[in-house]
C-alpha cells in the first residue's frame, strides 16, 4: 500500500510479533537520512521509521512547513501548512502501525527542531496515537494545539525534551517554557539542557536513549 510519506525503515533486530514503534521526524531543510543515522545505536526491539517531510526545498532538503525568515516580525511559521503536516504525521502513524503490526500501546515519536515542534503537536492533539515523545531542540507551538488541551486525556503520555543552552536557531527561552506548560497539563515529562548550539550532544543522545530503553 502507498503511504502518505516517504520513509526509511529499520526492522527490529529481535524478532517480535508486535514491536514497539519509533518514528523519527527531521528538522527544517534536512531529510529522512539525518536522524536515521541514530538508528543503529537505538534499542534492538524497536521498529524504526524515519519519515521525509513533504515540502521539497531542492538538493535533498525538505521541510514540514514553510518558515519565512524575512518576515517583519522575525521568523514566521506557515501555520496552515504546519497544521496540515501535523495531521499528515498523525495519519502516517496509523498507516505504519497497520502495515507493520506494531504494538499500538508503545509508540514513540522523536523529532528534532521543526520535527520536535510537530512531535509535540501530534502528541497533544492525538494522545491516543502516541505514548512517548522525545523532543530535541524545539518548543511547544501554541498555535498547533487543540482548543482545550486541559480537557484532553494525557495520562498515558510522557515526554522527554532537551535543548542546547546556546542554540542560535531556536532560543533556549522558548524551550524552557515546555516543562511548565506540560506540568500544568499533568503530563509526565523531563527537560534537560546541554552546552551546545542547535544540535544533539553525545551526552544528550545517551540520555534520551536510556529514557527510551526504560519504556520498551
């Protein structure tokens, strides 16, 4: 069957009838091969899928939604495109679960930057589809959330988020608002900072990899 997004896949290294699923969502201007480089180091039980964003920027670069860097108020996200991407990812999760018979009660989303923003948005809009989110170098974009998130059922959701303390692309101040926001919604979550820019430090990788292992 034709799926709604192109992707790379790593099957579980351990034979499981219904493996836990990890979907990787890359950042703006990257592609599905970027985060897939993590795959060999991640737990063997996982079925890992790295999705390609739908908007081509040429030269192997893709985006989930347009960012207008020359907008008068600074970086401006195309919110209708972002909402469409959020819902496309939610649908893609269902397609992958069905195609590969993954465990419906153990789905992870891992996103970097724009992929992190969308991972959080998908989980907060569709908590029945996702149980665990690893959000790297992003933030909660309020414009992508349901109208009344405080009325949603998030009891099966937990979130790991981290950010570089000297991130030059997404200000660390934005990321620091993630934990208080999730705490208000009574969502289990942890937040870490690392002395890096817009990227993933080795100790950050080891930290979220351990977090994932504990939830398989």
